[in-house]
C-alpha cells in the first residue's frame, strides 16, 4: 500500500473511492484530475501475491481485471 500512496502522491492523484468487493477484497481507486489517468489497487485479506479467481471467494478475477484494463487501449 505504501508504494501506491507514494506514486499517487507523486503524480497528484486523488482517492476517488474506497470499497469492498464481497468481504475479502478492499479496493482503492485514485485518479489524476488533470488527464483522468487512474490507479486501482485491490487488496485481498489473507492473501500474499496470488492469482485470484471469482471461485476463490475473493469476488475478483485477476484475469478479468487485467483484460478490462488492457481492452481500453
């Protein structure tokens, strides 16, 4: 989380929302008001580094999130 806060501060991002996806996954969304760039951070309780799927009871599918990001470009 420290790295996300550091870089969002360096790039003048503001936190727009903070919430939970089901119960285990906390999301943070930051946006730069100058050019609307975004940073999303998903923190899954009890997980280290891993590849989550919706069947894992995390409420988030890593592949889907990555595809959603890259499909914009």
